[in-house]
C-alpha cells in the first residue's frame, strides 16, 4: 500500500514538497544494484584476497593431521597425553545433565544468531570497509569488499554501498541498512535477555562447571585434546558430565569473552554513547569498536563452523540426544528434534528476506516497538565529547543527494546573499534570518565526530550559531515537541529531504546550525549555506542545505509520517542515538 502525502496546509509551505512513500521495498524506487568484490585484507600495501584462506586452510588442516599423527608416535607425546588425557582430572562433574531450560536456550540462541549475523553482514555491506582509525580515509582500511574509491568524481558513501544476495544478508539488496538494523537490534534484545537468563541459570545450578575452567590443567589438557582431534583419534567423550580442555576453553571464550565483547563494541558504535564517553570514546573510536565488533563476529562464524562439524563427527546421536532430548542413552530420542530444528531454521532463513522487503513498514514498526524506547533512553546521555585540531580527518566522506534546483543554483551564484532561513510553526515570534543575521549572532565552534548510519565516521571542526540562540529569538511555544528541518534539496527518491528532532535535543549546548567547516565557509558538498549538527544522533538526521525550520507538536501528518525522509523512504528510525 502506498501512502499519499497528507494534508499539509497547516504547515510550512515546504511541507507540500514532501512526498509519500511505499510501505514496501520497490525495486523501481530503490538504489540500483552494485556488486562489490570478494573480501580482501590489507597487509602493508598489498591487498590479499581472503579466498586464499580456503586452499590455505585446507593445506593447514592436512598438515596438522600429518603432524599430529607423527607426534603421537613419539614416546614423549604419548606420555604427555597419558598424563593429560583431555578432561582435567580435577574438573568437577555436572550432575544435572542437559536440563530443559538449557536445551530451549540453546535452540533460541541458534535462531537468534542466524538473524543477528545475517543482518550484521547487511549493515557491513552499506560501508564495506573496516578501519582502526576513526577518520575512514580511503586507503587506510584493513578489510574491504569494495574496490578503490574513484578519485575523478564525487563518490558518496551511498555510492559505495554494495549488494548482498537475499539468502545471505537480511533483507539482501543494496542500502537496506534501515531494515537490517531493526532485525539486528530487535533480535539482539531477545538474544541479550536469553543470555542473561542463561548466565543466571548456569550459576544457580551446576551447569557452569562444564564451561568454566577451574584449574591451570585446562591448558595442557587443551593442547593434548587438540593433538588427539588432529590425529583423527579422538579423546574419550565425557560431554554428559564434563568437557575436555579444548571444549572448556572455546565455550568459555564464546560465552564470557566474545559475547560481552560484541555487546560492548556494538554499543560503542553509538554516537550518543561514544560522544559521551570522553577519553574512552576518543581512544576506542567508533571505527576501532566497529572493527573489534567484526572480529568478534568472525569468532562466532569460526565457532559455529567448528562446533557444527564436531557435533557431526564426534557422534551425532549422542550429541543430539544430549542437547535436544536431554538423555544419555542408546536411543535416537534427540535426532528428530534436531532435524525439526534444522528444518525450521531453514524455513526461517528462506522467509526472512522476502518477508522484510514485502512488509518493510511492518518490520520498521515492530522494530520501533521493540527497541525504540531503549533508543529514546540513549538520547538522554550527554554527548558532549570534543576532539582537538589534530584529530580533524584528512578525508570526510560526503553523503546524500545533492541539491539540483534552479532555486539553489541562483542562491549559490549570489553567494547566498539572498538566502533566508525561515523559522516558524509553534513559536511566538516567527522570523526569517539572512546569513548575515545568523553570523551576527553568537558563534560557536566545536570539533566533533560525525557518525553516519552506514558505518563511516569523520572528525571536523564546525562553526555556526547555536540552536538555543535561534530558539531564544523565535520562542517555541509549550506545545512544540519537535523541530522539522526542511532542506533545499530533494532526497534520492524524489520529494523534499527533511528530518524531525526533539526540541529537547535542539536545546543541547552542542546543537548548532553550522555555516563553517574546518575554519572555511561550509562547502556545497557538506551543506552550504547551513547544515545542522546534533552530536547524539546519526548523520542522516543532520539536514544539509537547510531551507526552513518548523516547530510542531506531532509529525504524523508530514511526508509519510515517520519523522524524516529516510524514515519514510528507507525505513530508518527517527530516534537514532545508535
Ligand atoms: C547486544 C549486542 C549487540 C549490539 C548492541 C550490536 C550493535 C551493532 C551496531 C550498533 C552495529 C553498527 C550499526 C551501524 O553503525 O549501522 C552493528 C553491526 C554489526 N554487528 Fe552487531 N551488535 C550486537 C551483537 C552482535 C553479534 C552477536 C553479532 C554476530 C555474532 C554481530 C554482528 C555484527 C556485524 C557483522 C555488524 C556489521 C559490521 C561491523 O560493524 O562489525 N553483532 N552491531
Ligand atoms: N538535505 C540532505 N541532508 C542530508 C543528507 C541528504 O541526503 N540530504 N544526507 C545525510 C546523511 S546520510 C549524512 S551521513 C550527512 C552527511 O554529511 P556530509 O556530506 O557532510 O558528510 O548528511 C545528512 N544530511
Ligand atoms: Mo549517513
């Protein structure tokens, strides 16, 4: 169903220039596909294709088997394995088998992880480059699945996004990050609750004993088990009551290191949290957090692959009996449950992407219902961290659809002498400000990090007039809850670009209407003559080429009613402190 723009007569004249939007992803209105390249890792100046990992891994595996088999011929190694058979002798036993709650949590975790990981990849495909430094200068990536940034034309972050197939990402296609994020964050919340319950339940009983090493013996035991597995002569399996050293270490790292790391590094990518974290946010920048987040993702991929393979080769019947039926016997009680689970996962896997494209507005609504309130809480942290001149990025990615109207060309040709910022709506004193008026007001400068939803960040020095100064002059009335920013430029799918902010956010010390970037007049590319800076939100909320600001009580009757252009057309949330 397509929504027409609603009655806009009560609003700023530009409200009529806003467009309605589809409730689903329509390919005819979507960013055309663009293929990336296979993932590459940079070592020094050379880019290595990760496809080489497949033959290299196969060779390494065969070499490991040969080496382990040769080692096991040596008396010293035989003595070592006899002394450290695998399960640390002092390891306490688990008496409670595999209780029902553990089995349910394990199944839920499989389901949640599938959505989280596929949506994560989709997010990554929107800026298919990873950096350790916060400035995202092309050439400084350590990982990418996109080619060099062209230097002969303007290359926006949107241009850079690549297509993922729908069976891999959720929901596939290109620049579907808005929808992928609802899946990622919505299912993260469920996964987190499941994880908290898991922590509580394993420590309330004896289940923790299987995965928490208690003696240093776990290390030689792990080396011994590794040699035994690699030699293809497997150690004795005591999984019903105790795990061997290698199992203990890998499960421990997955549950108590990788999971917390992915949570912390996920949260540290938030502009609100990062810009409120002072020194921590400066040292552990968004890009470092993003890269570390990806490393923890890679751990999960490796873990799932190895864990899945071991379940098959060390005894599918015993393993599925344990984890799917909770029994330790000679029956096949667990296997049908395991099979049903895999069938269910396959159906969910195939269903997720087509459903998301077809019912995009519903996915947005459910996502907002699940995590919108939590995101609202994040908006309250005080994002006031600033950096210094030496942190200013050598490269600042541009983004968005450029202004292309005769009106804008005329303003530009006149050096913006004829530009007027219209401020109205629910205010006591509507006003128009020329650029000279704005420059005559108190000026504020700030050096801050910009966080684009797509994943890149950049540091610049912004100069302009604080919104609180403008608000002191127009005096928003008590009913005014939101400020609508209308742009001089249309959005990528036609209709005027706009975005809606909470009035409380507009009163923040660091919210400014910038007319300078890095001590020079704001370039056209970055929003001349005026763009918003609001440091606890993602970049798309900072409207460039501002034409007018209108204070309103509600935004449901503007555009498609979602609180902004990308909210309407790309299913983003209107609260975006993460
Ligand atoms: C509560 C836990 C988590 C939080 C809060 C979180 C948060 C985030 C955030 C904020 C982003 C970047 C979104 C953007 O800037 O547009 C992201 C991306 C991503 N997430 Fe998570 N995430 C969590 C757990 C996980 C887990 C468990 C996995 C996989 C095992 C995962 C895999 C990814 C991947 C692959 C990306 C894209 C690339 C990257 O930045 O590494 N995330 N996540
Ligand atoms: N009018 C308008 N403003 C816009 C956009 C746009 O497409 N049109 N893109 C937004 C996005 S997604 C980002 S990340 C920032 C990018 O600002 P920059 O070009 O200065 O990096 O502008 C935001 N403001
Ligand atoms: Mo953005």
